[in-house]
C-alpha cells in the first residue's frame, strides 16, 4: 500500500512539474532551446499567426523549438513575459506602450522589461456615415446619432481619443455603444447616422451595409494625422483603399493600430535577430499564408507601428535593411 502511495505521489509531482513548465523555456529542452509564443483566443486572427511564427522557427532556426499557445490577449501576455512564462507575445501597441512606460492602465506600476521585435497586420478605425446625411467630416458628428464600440472596448477608447482631438466628446452627440454588426444594421435602418469602429478592412458586415445603403467614409486630415500620431505613438497612419467597400470609390486616410510581437529584455540577441530575419524577410512568403490579412505584409512594413524600444537583436536586423537608423 505504501509503495502504491509513493508511486502515485511521484506521478502527481511529475505531472505538476510538467504542467508548471508547459510554457517555460527551461523545461524538457535537452539540447534545444524551447520557445513559447503567447497569442490570443483561438477564434481570432492572432492565434494562426502565432502558429505560423512557431512553424517558421522550427523549420529554419537550428536547435530551437517553438510552440504557440492561446491566451487572454494583450495584458495577460505582458504578464506572462514579465514572469518569463512565455518568450514571445503578440500584443496591442497601446498595452505594450503603457506597460513599458508605466503609464495609462499601468500607472503606478514598475515599467515592464519588454522590447519590440516586429509588427504585423493592422486594424483600421473606420468612420462611416450614411450618404443621405450632411456628415462629411468628423466635426459634423456633433448632434448626430453615432455608434461606438461596446463600453470599455479598445474600439470605444480609441474613438474617444480621436474625438477629443477634434474638440468633441460623447456628450456632443447621441451615442450608442454597440457591436460592429449592430452598428451596420442600425445604419441600414436609419437609426444611426454614423459609426466609428476598429475593424479589419474590408469588414464583411460593413461591406454588406455599403452594398445595400450608400455611405461615405470620413477621413483623418493630414495635419490632424500628424498631431494624433505625435500624441499617441501606439497608433499608425493607414489608408482604406478605394472600392474596399461597395459604392465608395475613393481611398480614405485613416488611423490604425498594428499587432506587435514583443519579448523580454534579455532574450538572446542572436536568437532575436534570427527570429525577425526569418519571419520578416527570408520566409515572409510562407508567413503570408497564415491569414488573409497577412498577404498585405511587407518586410519594411513590419518595422512600422512599434510602440516600445526595439530589442537589440531586432534593431540589428532593422538597421541592416535601412528600416531604422
């Protein structure tokens, strides 16, 4: 009986150690360096991107084995990096910026010891109005029925910041805090005049809207773009292409945030260099197969939108190709 109990105890201890080390870089490694990549939920576009990064590392970087795992997204991923329970992480640039600078949602906390590797595809802030309204620019939203993302969402928070730069607030209009699908339906029904939402371009729900209802997209003017990007370094300039949405045949300047891949300060610089070079240049064509949004990526483009300082290994690569000084 004692022997059986001892066997069970040993098994439980081993299982616990295996689980505790599931995301650790030091367990079960042998001669290989184990890397884990924190992504987001399995239903989003980040999870397949993380899987593609791990596949490229496994194929092309000797003595290194990577695996992607789902997570609760940006804030959780920063915590995992801080605790060295993951090695690479996909995060929103605003969350990385606040964590690294100890500001915003991380105010009062020690700055996170994180560094940037590269960016990937972006999410545009779509500002759209029915064409039968007198809304032609953002200032025209005053007094109108406008849809925003759900309360507390990244979409609603971004919209709030942009409105403030134009001297507006939610109090200046009749806001509804609803999902993209609900916004689209409300614009069709005429219960909304306009909407602001961060979403990949083209978004199917707004494609459907513009197919049935003539709309216009409101631009971010050049002067305002420069002002916003200086104040909010975690946003980036974008363009919503002509004909991305039916019946809208003019390209429109917009704002976006891009997903970024980051790591902890002391990841081996040579390994960081190899990862960035493998994904962003040598085998970018393979990475582009992971998701429809990846097809628009370019090597130089993947150096844009980083909101925190570069990891030294990444900086070495980006300097080599002339992307940064």
